[in-house]
C-alpha cells in the first residue's frame, strides 16, 4: 500500500504536490539535522501517550506504508485475534524534540492507526476526532479550540505522604513565593520549539498551581498539542527534580485543576459564532451550538471528566462548574461567554468550563463538537441566561430557572453516557463499549477502597 492509498483513507484534502512537499521536507530535515531516532506517537482510549521509535532508514517506508505493531498490547485497541494494526505517520506533525543527549537528535510524529487493509481503526481516538472535523468541514466549518490548562508542581512524592507544594503563592503572584516561575518559563520555551504557541502563563490560585493557556488553533492540531503539552510539562519538571501532575484535585480545601476550553466555529476567515446585531454578539448558530452542549452535557461528562478524582473538583465553592447553565460573566455555570474586545469579531467564542486535563483531548473535543453540532442540526433553543450566583440558590429556585446539575460522581456520569445515543454514535461502538467497561472497573475499585477519611471518622466512634 503506497502513501496515496493511505492518504485517501485518511480523507486528506491536500493536493498531491503539497503532500509530497511535506513528505520531502520531513525526510530532508531528518538528514540535515542528523536525527538518530524518530518517535511515532499515538494515543490509547484513556488518553495515554504511546510511542515506539524507528531509525531514519525506516522513515521513508513508514511514510509510504505505515509501521505494523501489535495492537492487542494497547488498552482499548485490538483483540488478540485481530492484533496487528498499522501506525501511519502524519507528516504535518513532524517536529524535532527539544531534549535528549548531545549528538543524539530525536524527532516525533503523530500517527493515525489503521487496519492492515488501510481502513481507519475504530479504536483510534485521533481517527474519531478526524471524522468529526471532516463532517464539520463538509458543512463549511472549521472547529477552533483554545484550552486553559491547569496543573500542580510538587516535590517528588514519598510513599504514604501527602503532596508537598513548592510554594504558597496565589493567583497571578509575581513574588519570591512563585518558586515555580522558572519552570513555567522553561516549559514555554520547549513548547514554542515544538511549534505550540502560548498565549498566557501564570501562577494559579492554589499553592504551587500553574496555568498555561494555548493559542487557538484547529481541533485536531490542538488535540496533538495537548498531548505534547502534558509530556513537556512533566519532562521539564522532572529535569529539575520536581513532580508535575494534572490530577484534578490533589489537595483538599483549595481549587482543583481544570481545562477550560474556548470553542468557536469559522466559515473561512469569518467567525460563524459572531453576530454584530445580537445583544450578546452571538449568532443563531452559536446559540444552537451552546444549547447542544447544555442538553448533552451530562452525557459527555464521563469523557471530559474521566476519573474518580475529577468529581472532587466539580463541587460548589471552588470556581468549578456544578450547574448546567450559561452566562456572560458568571463562573458558576458550565458555559461562559467571554466579552470580546471591541471591534474584534474573531474573538467571539464560548468557554466550556467542566473538562479537566486528565481527559483524552481527541475524544473530549469530538464530543463537544458532536453535541454542539447536534444542537445546530436540530435547532435546539438556548435557555435564558443564568446570571445569578447559582451556588446561592436552593433546589426550587434552580428548578424554576430550568437549571440542572452535572453528574456528581463517575458512576453518575457513566450511567448518563451509557444511555446516550449521541455519545455511542460519536465515539463508535468499539471505544464506547471499551471505555464504559474500563471506567466501571475503576468505580468498583474505588467503592471497595477504605479511605483515611472513613477510618478517621468512624473507627473510633462506631
């Protein structure tokens, strides 16, 4: 099978000349830069980055025919009886890695996973997002994403000991207490070397908590960037003897780490979410898209918030969303509509606030797009803006506003997901069923665990 066959399977819309130019650029760069290893990256269903390395001599063959590997060894991939799959490098994602021993230059390239006959492998999260992005393209739309990614730095963990923050800094602190500022700067330099532009970075509200915001780009590129981001953060931290974690709630009594995700749709150079004649500057398409996200929010939460610990963050009082609602300047709701700078229609967007950085970005972005486009296709109506502080309202007042809550546990999320025709269709049967099985097992393990809280509260009094 040659590259043209695989490219057609991928649904690539580039011309043959452009495709060949990119392929030649990769091969030439490997030779000129003295690359010793090329790492082929892909992602399992849970969002773990996987990799195997090939020598430069194999790269030409990999770009033409892909590389076969045993898919049965990867969570959520093939069954044993259909083990072998094909990793097909996407030459647009080729980058020199900004670390490694002197004289041993390495590069990476993301791969799409295929069956040996060249058809897309249904257990590949990157293929799922590609399918949804192509469906939007068929409607003349490009899906843009800009995530605000939060995480913590800790001293190296000791068995049985609580996490130890590096500092006691707070929101936007620029003092000696922000001991992790140098780590952020090093991280940003590495990201930019990998072609990932950063918009903001700062110390977040909690001790040793950081935020780095990535500049918006198309959804598939951003999913690749998020996967790269998580590795870079950990690599830089480890090089300085520090431990970085994206665990949503590693410390009690302070806010957790989210991945607030800014979303927009464009038609060519025009922002399809913008309407200058609307009081909110939101087009009918934007409103229906938002309505789709709200209607299907509970169903997609198991993907956007996939761990037991995720739901320790989604509680009142810590700036994380609990209620399924929207507003312009209300951070207690699920969707916020930032007010764009005057005269900048391209900045009109919505901010979906529930996801956390443990999610598989390919699947999370797929479901956000699928839910929003379901709202557009079926003409969902956007409910009224909930501009009150929802944390101060009782159940009766919330019901009067038509406001519901996000699932309060992983078990609740899995029940909502299991009943969702939208999620089953958007993910495909393979990933849908595997994810439910895996996460039900995680919930069973959690239910049987006896925590320190239970021992402290009950052992001496019952």
